[in-house]
């Protein structure tokens, strides 16, 4: 009997065990759930020639920045699929391999062509979605809209699929349709509660609509079902720490940091390790709370090991947070020089916003708030190009807002707050207004 994936697409394996394990492994991967690695390894063991199992395993390696292993698996998948794969499977493997190799423009073209031909290939469709997807890290200024439009274009192929509802709802939320996005995401979450991406997407909607207490309850109620080794476990708690900061509760935010976010405690992928730790510690400090210096030193040391050289703009700007906060001017100068060189060579799709953010953070840490304002003012509308989510990128708007306040530019600060309140409610805005009174 011919085997298919959960979306009805043929699988080139004669092994019942391999096909079953692959279907389960893909679902676990799409849900951000533990057991993904073990299940995909079972599929490979049952059929060592099953190319799709190898490329799925390569994708999980890539999540954890295990670049050599990911590329080796991708190369093997290419070899295997060339022998026995279908046209769809060859395109599937090639598209994922391009993404794994960091060839983003080629991967985006391949993904679009693939989805045009096989819209129900959820693994390929997952590539451009989310805050760390191909679109977000492409340097596009409209990647939120692009994700939403892509989901809209294929929605009729998915119906009430739990994974698609999760990701399409989140795309709506990030593109500004928060109320509708939250409803769609919650519908997907209800269909499969063992889905970390759904919990995460709902938290983003709650952040946008100001449901801070509801978000806190959601995490408290749901997180016991999710293993600490889960790919999003620490990041979901990071959202809870942001909620604590909305209430000015630095003690709780620091307790969450110590529990699951600091490098010695976390089991998160490297990109989450540096972005979650840097952004939470920076927010704590910027909002006037004391951050013990050893926390910065430990996190910075881990970050330098994980990202020693300029790479993704989203990583680079968070590395700049570490360098600025620890007053490591040499590290910042070295990274900034590499970023500017890439910009000069046309190899920085996100553009001038990346070095501008780095310079602004250094000025902020030096308490040169007027210089921070000067650096960020021309590029503030372009921060979206570094990728990530609205909640993550708001850090840079926060920094700009605080620099305005501290440099005495209160009218501009009030205008920015008015614009934010028009976009979404926030308790922190109230506190800042009190600071400006």
C-alpha cells in the first residue's frame, strides 16, 4: 500500500514504520514538541533511504545551529531523493536544503514555486512563517504582510487544520489584525493543546491586545504540560517575564530569568538563548530595575561563544545589547565594522538599520541619549527589517522612547506613546506618562 503524509502527499518509502514515524515526527516538529528528534530517528532507522526523514532531521539540527550536521543530512537527503524520490519530494528536499544552507533568496523562490505546485506541503510552507522564518530574516520591510498574504492564498487547502490555523492566525496578529488573529490561533490551539507554537502565537496576540493577566494565567495553566527541553519552553516563559515587567514586578521577571532563561539554565536553541536573555536584561535595566552585573557577564560570555562573528542581523543587534550593557566597546566596534563591511558589499539585506541600531545602543549605554535619538530617528520605521516579532522588536522602540524622555524631548515622546496606544494598549505606557508628568 502506498504511504502518504498527514496532508495526503505520497511518501517514497515501503516501510509502514518509517511512514508512521515520519508523520508523527513532522507533527511534533510543527507543534514545537519534544520527541521530534527521537521520532524522526525512528523513521530513519526503519528506512535509511527515506530522504524526507533525513531532511526533516536536518531541519531540526538547523534549529539548534548544528550547521555541520544539518548540511550533512541535507546532502544525504539530496542524494537519496535523486535516486528514488518523486518530483514533489525532490523539490521538497531542495527547498529545505537551500534554507538550511542559508541561501535565503534562492530558498524563497524555491518555496514559492513549490507551494504553487503542492500547497499542502506543510513542512515547506512552514519555512517562511513565524518570527524566525525565511520572510522575517530576508530583510523585507513587509514580511509581516507577506506571511499573512501567503497564508490567505492557501487557506482553502487547509481548512480546520490545527497547524495551519496556528500559523495563519499568528500571521494575522503580526500584520495588525489582532482580534481576528487571536480567534483563529485559539481555534487551532483548541484542536491540539500539545502545540507550543499555538500557545506562543496566542501569547503574541495577548501581548498586542494588552491581555497581560490572561497571558500570565495561560502560561501558568499550560506550561506544566510542556517539557523544559521543548524548543519554545524558555521563550514562552520569556513572554511571562515581559508581563511581569508590564506590572513593574522586576523580582518575578528575574526569577523567571534564573529559572529558564539564563544560559546556565536554558535548553533553548542558540538564537533564543541570546535574544531572550539580552532583551529581558536590557528591558529590566532600561526601565530602572537593578540587574546584577554577573548576569550580564555570564550571558555575554555565552553569547560570544554562540555568535562570535557577525551573522543574522537579528542576532547582531542582540549581541550589540550585550556589548553596550557590559561596556565592551572593542567587541561592539569589531562587530559593527563587520556589519558595515557587509553593508558596503551589498550582503546585508536588512540594510543600514542594523549598524544604526548598534550605534544607538552604544550611545544609550553611555547615557548619551541625544546621540541614541539621532541614530534611531531615521531608521525607526525600518527596524522591522531585522526580523523577529512585534513583541521582540518593541525593545528598540522602547529604547528610543526612553532616550527621548531622558534627553528632554517630551513632546516627541508623547507623540510616540500616542501612536503606540492607537496600535495597542500597554500598562507600561501609563507608567512612562507618569514619568513625563
